[in-house]
């Protein structure tokens, strides 16, 4: 290879790496969101109860969120590309088995396995992105782009799942993530830089078991509130059990020589605010997709295809906002952009709550303004939050940072979403989330 060719390769590789891994990240979140629009079709075909529907909609997020911290530590110890490959293989296998399910049991098992694969892939992908962008400024720009990929994947899931379910079957909604995973497995050896394994890093297996079980039980407990009273054994049991396990995890992490999650890491003020912004924004987007999709199909008689089309303006605004966020962060700073995004999202959710998505309202003057404001705000808050959450993290802890960042992304659509749904109706959860976003925007503004 000539000197000129080598220079071109070093310029091209980070772009190819970010493009490939960005597509993978979009596919992971696509899989989380793609169940929302065809959920009524799945309900009718498999004869699901309401509780089973809610469990199905959150099953992927349960294992995804529960295993992310361990996935991040595996990436730090064994190398990002190796863990990424294993996770992609598991994710692809589960995505191939899911459409073959004949009942709720098989479909739930496939969704749980998809989440486990995704929990390996997501933090490992961020470790590889860091290896491909050793310059701090380039890494910040990459993270600004990365922050918008998750909500782009969620929007793509809503946009594509409707046409696929209408023209083919809801079972074909598993095809796009499967194809992306297979393509990534083929291209990874050529496009992705290898990351340095660190065999000296100890694996905190006990901490991983406690964190995974605790997060999963707490998440399931909140999901169970959709079908059971708060004081029932089916809700209190998982919530209290999960809380005990998480308390034990905190104690173990204090004593561990190489903890799964150093307790100071997520509690640094700037990072804590950034992770909260990401979790709440993810919750707001997921909640809006589910409630608006159900409203349009159940109350207004829209088809899955028309329901997906209703989110097209949301997607276009999101894409434009994501493109603009990087430049705005360079000019005004990540905190200012995140604060403005949270404020815009808060106004959008309040408008949706005031309009009332459970009423028979028209789309354009009723739902569209709130959707557009939420979309623009989410793009800004995700981009700024991702930069703030990963800024200053040493390369040896990139997998940890990826696990924590993606845990925040998954806790929002699972734990927070399930908890807020217990407020009842459609307007109350939207209004409460909007209020929380507004408070967080003020906190960012005061700490600029």
C-alpha cells in the first residue's frame, strides 16, 4: 500500500465504521419499536390478553436493559469487535426464530433472546467507535451523531412496520434487523478496527448477576402494574425482590476490586443529568409511539399502513434535527442544546396531552404540532446527552460508558414507561412526562 493509499484508508475507515455500526444501532432500536404498530394485529392473531400485550411490547427491553452493564464490561475485557460479533450472531438467530413462533411463549422467548444479543452489541459497538476515532474532537462529533441514531431507529420501526404488516405480515417486521445483523457479520472483519482486549480486567460475575436480576425484576414489576394492582403479590414481589438485589449489587460493587459499575461513574453531576435526559426522552418517544398508534387504530379506525404514515413528519423532523444538532453543539455547547431539546419535547408532550389522544380528533391540527415539537426536541436532547454522558471517559472504559448510556436508553421505554402508564388514561402519562422534561430542562439551564 502506498503512502497516499494509507492516508486515504485512515480517512475512510472511521466513516465506514460509523456507517456500519450506526446501521446496527438503528436496527437494535428498530427492533424495540417495530412491535408497537402491529401490536393489535398480533393481539388478534395470537389471542393475547392486555397483560400479555404489554409484556410482549417490553420483553426485548427487559433483557436489553438488564444485561447492558455486563455487556459493556465484556467488551472492555475481551475487545469490542469480538463481543460485537458474538452479540450479532445471537441477535440474528433470535430474529430468524421470532417469525416462526406459533404462540406467545415462543415469541416472548425470541424477543428476550434478541434483547440479550443487543445487550452485547450496543456497548461493544461504542467501544469500536471509540477505537476508530482516537481524536477527542472527532469522537465528540461521532457521539453527537450516535445520540440521534437510537430515536431514528425507533422512528424507522414505526414507519416501516406498518407497510410491512399491511402488505405482508407482522412476522416480516423481523426481517430488516436480521438482514442488518447478517450484513454486519460479513462486513465487520473488513470495516471495523480491532480493539485491544484487556485480560487483566476482572469480570465481576456476582455484580453482573445481581444487576441483571435486579433491573429485570424491577422492570417486570412495573410492567405488571398494567394488569395487576400495585399492592398485589405479582407487582410487589418483583419490585421488592428487585430492590433487594440492587441494594446487594451496590454493596458488592463497593467491595469489588474491579467493579462492574464504579458507583461514582453514573453519579457525576453532568453525567447523571445527561443520562436522565436520555432516559426521559426515550420514554417520551416510546410512549408517544405506542399511545398514538393505538389511538389511531382503535379509536379512529386507521390501518397500520396509515398509522405508520402518520409518523413520517416526525421522522423527517428528527432527521433534520439530528443533522443540525452536531453543528449546534459545536457552536453553543452540548448543555445548551440538550436544555433546548428537553424544553421543546416538554411543550410537544403537553400539547399532545391537552389535545387528548384518546379523543376522536383530527390529525393535522390536533396531533401533528405536538409530534413535530417532540421530534425536534428529542433529536437535540439525545445528541447533546450522548456527548455529555461519554465526554472524558478513558478508552479502557468505553464499553462501560456504552453500557451505561444504552441502559439509560432502555430504562426509559421499559421501567419509566410502564410506571407512567399506571397513572391511567393517555393524557396523564404524557403530561407527567412533559412536566419531567421541563424540570430537567431547567436544571440543565441552571448548570450551564
